[in-house]
C-alpha cells in the first residue's frame, strides 16, 4: 500500500494515509451527487456512470499490464476519474461517450505521462475537453430534463415587451448558463431589456433550484447541495483544504458582480454572482478537480494564486468567450502553470537570511 506525504513545501511530514484511502474517500464524497443525479435524471445517470467507471478501470489495467508495471486498479484513482467523466456529461448522450472519455483520460492524460503522480493535467478534465472537441453537438445539446426552473424563468419573462418570439423556447431548451450567454450575445434584445431578463434569471427562486439541483445540466454538477455535502466530508477528513476552493469561488463572485451585468460595471443584481457560482461546474470544479493533489500547487501561497487564476479564466470564458461554461478549460490552463507557481512561491527555509 503506497503511503503519501502531506502535500506542501518542505519539510515533508509523513502521514498515516495512503493513496487508496484518499481515493476511496473521494469516491464516498461523490456518492451524494450521484444519488442526486439519479433522482433528477433517472436510472440512466447511474448506467452512464457505471459505463464510465468500467471503461476507466479496464483501460488502466490493460495499459499497466502492457507496460509490465504493478496493476493498481484497486487504489480507486481510476474509479474517481470514471465518476468525474460521467459527472461532466449530460444524461442524453449515447453510452459510448463516457466510455470514450474515460479511455482517453486514463490512456492519454494519465498513463502516457507515467501513471498516477506524474500526470500534469487533471485526467477527467482532459477527457471532457477531448469529448467536447470531438463531439461538440452531443456534449452541448439535448439537456434533460426540461426543468421546472427554466419553465419558471420562461413564464416569468413571457409578458415582457419587445422580447423576441423565440426567446422562451431558447430558455427552456438550454442550461441556465446557456440562457445567460444567449442574453449577453443577443442582437435582437436591447441592453436594458436584457438586463431586466438577467435580473429575473438571477433571483431567489432560481438560486434555490440551482442549489438543490432542480435544473438542466451535466449529470454530477446540478446539485450544489450534494456536492457541498461531499466537499464538507473531504474537508473534515483533511483530504482537501480551503485555499483553492475559497480563492476560486471568491474570485468568481467578485468579478461577476463587477462585470456580469449587461449595462456596465456593478449593474447586476447581487444575486447574479451567486447564480454564477451555483450554475454550471464551479462547485464540482473548485472542490473536486482544482484540488487534485497531483495537478495543483504544493505551497500555500501557490494554492491561492492557482484558485484566483482559475476564477479569472472562468469568468473571462463565460462573459467574453464563445462558450457559456469555463470551469474545465480554466483548471486545465492553470494546471500548466503549476510548476512555475510552485517555483516562485516556495517559502524561505526557517532561519535563512540574505547574504
């Protein structure tokens, strides 16, 4: 059983934990989100997750056997990757989509670099990026179910004047972030009207539905409550610590409050930043992906910088880019910067003085 060390700058303190104990606790922390996905999307969510996990485990075993290295599928790392791949797809995709994503994540993003501990990218996120690049229509369309939340938003804006006739249909066939993106990019809606609709989008009822999960979206990211429940367990077990999630979420909150409005700075409702945090993949990204021990900084200052960088890139992609979601790409881009961040944030050894 492989021991692990406290992920920090030197000196390294050996702890009585192992890779399997960490990974299986992460699996346990993801169970509430899996149960929530089954509740909201039906048994198909479980079936897709099982396909994804099976593909990840089998791929890892076959590649390790081919490489003639110890087979470590019992350590749980492949299971975690499989679950996270499934959590980042919608429930309407064909069964082979999560299989393809898991095979790519394990074979290319993990084993090609040498296996667990040597990969520079989060395998699940690179697998998702591969799926989006290869089958963009399947990955970004067919959101199910048509949620009561989006129906509520549609009905609440139906009476607004000068609204394009197709706007309610656009709203009920997209995710909440897709609606926000459509409003920002629309050339048929005035800025003033778009601001009104955006404020209706970010209200107490919407936030409540996003928190509990009563909306369309990827399988594992719709219920913020279920994800936070699992994150609390990981924090209690000292598997993750606060710096990356807090700096990530705080950065998103501040930037979407300043720049998230339609009509200039600080024009958005104070609820809009909360909408951005609960809508999409920020919760699962901040607590379960950005905190990956292998692909995140080891220094305390570095983790804050890493989290802030993820938040800045997420907001830029959401508000300026052509894609309504930016969590996956923001974390992957920051993964590249981890060696540089660690290099310039190493604390001084105790007692060191300048020459």
